[in-house]
C-alpha cells in the first residue's frame, strides 16, 4: 500500500535551517510529490512540489529560502529550509500533489521557529 514517513523537524531560532526528509512507497512511478504545512487554525498549505522529471514549484513566501529535491531512486524527497521565520512554524507533511493532503498519509513533522 501507499506509505509516507516524514522526519527532520525540530525547533530552531529565526534565521536557522532544517532539512526535512520524506520516504514514500506504493505510489505510481511518475508521482509528483509535494510538501505541505498546516499551522494551528490555518488551512493546509502547499509549499513545494517536485515532478518525476525534476520540475519544481514553490509557494511565493518560501521561494529563495526552501529547496525541494529527490533521490535518484525516487523514494525520498527532501526540503532544505534556510532563513527560517516564525511564520514557518507548522506541522509539515509530505504527500502526492493534490488537494487536502495534510495528515492524509504520514503523521507529519513539527517545525517550530522562535524569534
């Protein structure tokens, strides 16, 4: 079956960096994977996607700070997050691209950025 495991979250001060990892399996080989986040009281937000061909998308507010990548085996995607801001605080989820993907597969990983 379809399986997703996110890791790499933590607590950092503003300006710090974190690298999130997502290992996935059970999806089609050409699946477009994405990172999403949800802060308390907020809607699920699409942050970034990467296609099987390596094409990427970024939410405007993270452009230039976050970088999505994937391994050659197409089993793991990463999100390198630099220059973190308090407003980046959220639970981060990995899932195939689509609507309503927060908490749809993995448990997510908490990112907390303090000022």
